[in-house]
C-alpha cells in the first residue's frame, strides 16, 4: 500500500473553479521501483538490458519497464 499519498484535507494546492482534489488524484496509481521490475525479469532479459545499457540505471529501468 502506498502510504505517501496525502488526504484531501491535507492538500496545500488551490484548485481552479470547477475542479477539486478528486479531479486530480489517481488512487489506482502505484509507482514502479527498480526492485519490483528486476524481480519480474528473466536472466535473458537482464543480460539483454546490460548489453544495451551497461551500467546506466535509468536506461536499464526504462528498458525493463517498456521493453524498448
């Protein structure tokens, strides 16, 4: 469970007329972390990512998440 999400009453943002906190909050959103992505990759996928990205962590993460 993502515990870092603020509650509506804690929001410091001011919303344009016709919008509220609920207009923008996405309760179904869950961020991906490199550990989660790595645990789902096969050894072959990891080797291909290393061959493409070397030690660049951002490249490795993008490749692992998008497949490109």
